[in-house]
C-alpha cells in the first residue's frame, strides 16, 4: 500500500451509511479501514472492496478496546443500531456502542492525533417542540421510554465528544443526521421507507402508525455522504444538521410509495408507538453557511433509485425476518 496515503477508520463500515463512506474515501484515494461487528451491518455492502489494495476490514465490536496499527488520520464513528427494530430489540448494545464505543474511539483519536467525526442523529431532538429543528434546540426526550436507549446514547455521545474536544483538544466533528434513504438500506428495518416498499413488494397493505399526520424529511444517501465529507474537512466543531428540509406527512409518503411501486394494496392504520416524533424537519442554515451544502437530489429521483435496489433483491430478502439478531450482551 502507498504509505503516503491518508488513512481513515470507518466504524460501522459494513452498514448502510458506513459502506457508502467507504466507497467515497476509496474513490478519493484514501486507505480505508472498515470496522464492524456485523450486528446490523452486512458484508455484502462492502464485498466489492475486498480486493482493493487500499481497503481493510476488521470484524470487531468498538464497545471493546479498539486498536488500529500504524498511521490514522481520520475516524468516522458510524457504528450503531439505527432503526426502531434495532434499538428496541438490542437496547444494551445500542447504549454500549454510543457510550463505551464512542469513548474508545475518542481515546484512539487522541492517541493517533486523528480528527474524528461522530454520527449523531435528529433523535437527539426527541419529539420536538421547535419546528423546524435547529442545532441550538436542546430537545424533548424521554430518557426512560422505549426510544431512550438510542436517543440518550446519542446525546451522551455528543457530550463526551465535546468534552474530548474542549479538555483534550481532540479535533472533533458532530453530524446530526436526519432521515436518510437509498440503496443498501435493510429492507423491513422498521423505518417508514423500507417498511412501505417491503410491504408493497410482498403484496401487503402499507402500515401507517397513528393517523399519518406525523412528518418526516427524507434525504438521499448521496447528498448526505457529501455533507458528511464537507463537515469532516471543515474547521467547525459544533453539531451540524445534515438532511433534506423537504417535509412530508407519513400518510402522503405512503401514497407516494403506492404510486411508485404500482401496488394495488391499501393503507391500514395502527396505533402510534410510544414517543414517536410528531414532526421532523431539519433547519440546514448552518450547513449552508459553513459547508456550502444543501441536498441536490429530488425525492422522486432518489425513490426511483432506492426502489430499483430493493426490487433487485431476491424474494428471500423480501420476506427475511428483520428480528434476527446476535445473542444478548
């Protein structure tokens, strides 16, 4: 390998976002070290990189001590369960990767003198009382509710990241990611878009929780990855929202999916889960000003690409049990 190349560690590298980040950094000429315990990640997302001379994969849980030999210039911490099915089924792992895992990686960044970017989430805003949500809003979170294991893990992650920045002088970046979609998402992972498309592919009715008036704002993965890269390369240490401010109700979104897939199925309604956010829309003023970033890909174009990906999966994938997880820890 070319020793002059900069080296980036991407945790959660076999996951949805992590695998796209691996692709980006390989394309830009970096040496990429991907790390994943494959709890929710999938090696198929990165198998096309295995033969690349500048790509390595470590099968490892970052909640345990993390060691990477040699030079390390950047760390992107994307190891975390990220859907309702995940953190309701494996709550302890969710808390551990956000706390112990983040602590381990911040320590590694300090030792290696590397810049680290941590993936936070719009869930730090909880069920917001401010709309749209900007980075100065502190949130409305139930710490002991069913979603608390994810929300509070991410809030702690932000707190310890800023502590390492202010106390140890570590170069840190924090991205608050809003709803993102695109190829390599896990079908049926509990989030609206893959859930709707999965139901359409299987010929099932589309399930909307509540009355469908709750809103989300969907950002295509390519736009998100570009925003993350710009933030990493910036000199800004405070949190930055990255997402698409084009807001839509869940009911309207289900209707969009029905039109996209051509399914004859109807919408059925079920009770709204506890603490499910009623509104979600990013204020991206900070990203526009500091990063000169805003999303470019329309929802219609992004949905076409995403649907084509899901449709290309085997029927076995369409019907796969989303609740298959490793043993408890």
